[in-house]
C-alpha cells in the first residue's frame, strides 16, 4: 500500500545513484524529481522507472541554488506529507519500516532523520559515529526552505518535530577523493558567498580555530576514529572545507578593499 507521501528530489547528472534513490522511496504515493539539465543517462533511467510503474513525475527547471531549487520541488508536491531526499541518498530498511508509525502520530508535524555517510575503503559509518539529525519528513504546508541558501539548505518546520529512530538515510556518493575535493571547493565558495550576501563580516581568526576544532569534534566526539584511516580522511576533508570557507570569506573582503592591480613600479622585482 502506497503511503500519502510526496518524496521530492533534485538532480543533475546522477546516473550512478538516482535509480537506487528512487527505488528506496517506492512506498511513496508520489515521487517528484526536478532535473536541472542532465546530459548523462539520468533522464533515461527515470523514464524507465516511470514506465515500470513507479509514481514518478519528472520536471525540468534551470538551476536556482540549492534552497530555491528544493523549494521549487516542494511546491510541486501534492500528498499530505512531504519527504526530502537527495539523489545520492537512499532510505535504509530500518527507516522504511518506520514510516507507517511516523505518519500515524497526530501530534507531530515533522520528523528529523539521521544520515550515514559511506567512506571509501570502509563502508557506512557505524550509527554510534553519526548522530546528527535533519528535518526531512513533514506535513505539507508546515515546512519550507530558505530560498537564499546557496548551499547546506535546511527545512524550517512549524510545530512539533521529533527524531525518527531507528534507521536513517544511507548517503552513498561513489566518488574518489579528487572529485570530493572539487565538490568541497565549490561548496566552500558558495558558503562564503552566502555569508557575504547576508552581510556577515569575515572572522580571520576562524582560519586558525575552525579547522582543528572541526577535526577534533568529528574524529573524537563523533567517534570517526572507529573507521580507521578512512575516518581520518573524512574528518581532514571537513577541516579543509572549514578552512577554505573562512579563507574565501577573508579574501572576498580583502579584494573589495584592495583590488588586485599590478604595481606600476616593478623594477625592484
């Protein structure tokens, strides 16, 4: 029996992961996918799944930024409940078994769900090493995205929100470290720009403090040391992202004060 849920996904060139994602929400009465210009096999895969009987609606929308793009996808949902899932995520079996119970609670407007990252060379992190929860499932009309969020978009939900346990989302991103760092570089640029747009001044001291604090928090407090060297790399990657964000914030402000113009006198060089 289909549940009265609209799962919504945004994607572009996700041929390696989109099928597993869509199949994992096949219990939903509606699956809304908003594509922003895929040039690989993503659209062909979605058409095959739709022809196979899955309740898919595929829409095409130019890229607006993460927050605005997800809000557009949410606006297309028609079921009583809405479920936000990324294209490189899938619903774990334990979480899938919870949805009937989650929808039946009359006093709750939304549910927070945890996510387990996949580490190359290790596998999915153990549940004890990842206890962050994110708003993902909510009654239609009670949740919204901040459309100015260029990256790391979150959902604001009115009313009571609880944590959904057990189970979570399996975050499987099958890309090597080189490509992961390209992604971190892109995201840090977006985050720095977003903070600048909101009038937040840079804090240069954070370049010194934030990276080691990020690493220690995740490696020790969240127990990523249990994952061996893959866990170490994961934490180091996050620390680098933290540094890049703060360095770009400082650089953006410095270049506005002192535009990069070559000195007229370069004889001493």
